[in-house]
C-alpha cells in the first residue's frame, strides 16, 4: 500500500487543498482559515518517500485532531498541537499491534523497523517512546 498516496487522497476527500510551494527550508505547512485547510508542500525539502510520508502524516494529524494554531500562539499551545499531530501520525503509520507483530517476526533494529513501516528512523524511535513511555521524548528513552 502506498501510504503517502492514501494520505493525500484522504486529505483531498476531506476538502484539504494541496499545493506545491517553495517554503524555504520547511518541508510542509498547513494553513487553516475559517474551517478550510491548505497544505503547502516543498518537495525539494523531502528527499525520500519516508520523509514525505512522515511529514504528510504529521500535517494530516493537525487536520484530523483539529490542532491548528495562529503563528503567534504561545509556545506551550504550539508544542501541545505538534505533539497531538505527531501522536496521530504515529498511530496511523505504526499501529502498536503492527509494531509488536514486526518485532515478534524478528525485526529488531530501528532501521529495519523504519524500512518495514516506510518511515524515517527518527520517527520510528519516537513511536517506540510513545508506546513504551506514553511520551515522545526520544532523548529520555534512549539516554542521548
């Protein structure tokens, strides 16, 4: 299954307009105005399909959880919304049951699991932290 294509299709069906845009050093930006969403994606900042999948799932997480905010919002609100979007993306791309099954099948290394789920290794590590600790703090879990 092409997960990123499925995400784009679901966003489109939800009325989200997607645009290819030069965003400087940002890979994507979601804009919400009066209940309408625009997703701007800079593909030059998404060198792999795994990175594109993770970024688009994160932005979709903002849509599906309603966690959008004004650019000048307080940092704690922004952080809360970013975490909500990440958790949605994790549950969508790496369901806990499927992660457990992959480990039981013999996939143990983070890079193996990341390839299996077609996500980045950093995102996979974040998912493990979420499922094991209930948070997204990879530094805390991995002791880095």
